[in-house]
């Protein structure tokens, strides 16, 4: 199920998954571009044996972002 990014990021579980991912021993990550409603954005995915964490950002914002994980 997909919902508003702002709504998801405000949910306490989103931050908890992020924090739990930082403690995982092995994490793999990948990034790709995705056309979402006509806007090209970056989609990042991190995965461990038991968790998956995803983030989406506008392409133009990337120059100002530090790595999410």
C-alpha cells in the first residue's frame, strides 16, 4: 500500500525501522529513478534479512541531501 510520503515519515514505525536498520549486521542498498505522477524521483531501498526501508526524494533535492543511512 502506498500513501503520502509525509504521512509515512510522521508515523513512529517509520523512524523505528530506520533506527533498527542502523543496527543490522549486513545491509544491502540500491537506488533507481522512478517516475511518480509525472515527476522523476530517486527511490532508495535498503534491505537486511528481516527489514526493508525505502526513501523517495525529488532529483533536484539530492544535491543538498546527506545519505539517509
